[in-house]
């Protein structure tokens, strides 16, 4: 059994890019740490999956409000100015921040959260079903023995997903908190003013949307399998490739199921559909519409 967790943290919109070294599941277990290789089919899917994730991040970035970003930037400038005892500069930055927030509220009075930044965090788990089952069993054993933190570390590794994290200004509280700083500066209560700004900046709200990587890979593999299944007069290599695509699609879905993604009661139907397609395509047979139910179930699964 082999397993390894590769975590990449990358942020969008000018925030620093971080890359974490691979973290082996075996830091909390005796299992080997040799990375498990991706199948040829998964490697083939990766460029499409990467493109999908990049496009999804770009769509979310479009929703970031420039005025919200500017308000945060001016708040941070005001705090820096206060630390350097530049009261006038701090007041000017706070005025600009307040103006930006008022513009946002004027344009969208019912808006609760104003997005300022989007970060993309990818957890790519390279592990077999056997390994995942072993880690889950070990985590349960650790919990049974009262080793909560060891179990937590094990379970943290059991994720294969792309997270889209959006940082937002809470418009119900942030503007009021910023406006309350000016009287403190006027009263020369700079320490209180700095504390108020730090508190305001700490109230930014982070919303997270996670998309399972096995889902994205399975969708790609099913699409490629459909293309081949509809092709008449497939050659032996194409028949072999079709079989491997279907097998890897099933494998990715089993990984997703083990990791707790999607609706449990839908998986069985998808596996049955894949089995049926495998039977229909034996001997080089082709046809259309064989994947319609599979794709509908995949859509309903997540």
C-alpha cells in the first residue's frame, strides 16, 4: 500500500503563491510513503481538469469588487500610518475606505458580503482504495483509543479536492467599525484606534466552496469513453483504451465515495450504468445514448 498527499496552495489576485512540500500520510502511520503513480488515463485527464479549475477560479475572480479591495487596502494603509504616528495620512486613508464602502452599499444595498479576493487551494490525494480504507480504519482505532489529535491528522489527509476560498467584507459591521476609528484618532487615542482597525480586519469573512477532484476526473473520463463508444469500426487499441477509460472512471468514483463526497445512494446506479456500457461495447460494438443516464446520475451525485 502506498500513499502520499500533495498539497498546493496558490492564491489569485496578487496574493503571494505558496507551495507546500508533499505531506505523507505515513507521518501518523507505519504504511510506506512511496508516492502512488497516476494511471495513464488520469494523467490524460489532468490538463483538462486543471483548465476547468483555472476557468472556475477566473469566474469567481470576476465577482471580486474593486471598491472592496480598495477599502481593505486603505484600511491597512491607515493602520500603518497610525503605527508611524502619521495621523493625517491615517484619516485620509479611512476617508477613502469609507467612501469605497459607501459606493458598494449605494450600488447594492442588500449585499451582505463584498468579495475582495479569491484563493485556490488544491489537495491532491494520490492513494489507492486499499490505502484509504487502511487510513480510515487506523483513524477509527486512534479515536477508540482516545488519540483524537492523531485521528484528526489522519482524517485531514483524506481529501482530494479544489477549494475556492473567497475573502469578503461583512457590510453589516465593517463600515461602522471603520467610521468609529476617526473619533479615536481625533481624540489622540492612537492605541485604541490601531486596536479597532486590527479588529475590523480580523472580521473579514472567508467562504469556501470545495469541488472533488475525482468528480472532475470521472466526468472527463466518461466523456472520452462516450466519444470512443460512439465511434464505429474501432480498432483494437481503441477498444482497449475504452475499457481502461471506463475502469478508471469507476475507480475515481470509488475514491470519491470512500472520501465521503456526493450522495451515497447514487453511486450504485452509476456503477451499474458503467457495467452496462462495458457489456454493450464488447466486440467493438458502438452506439449513441449509452451514457445519457450515467451523466445524469453524475450530475445528481454532486
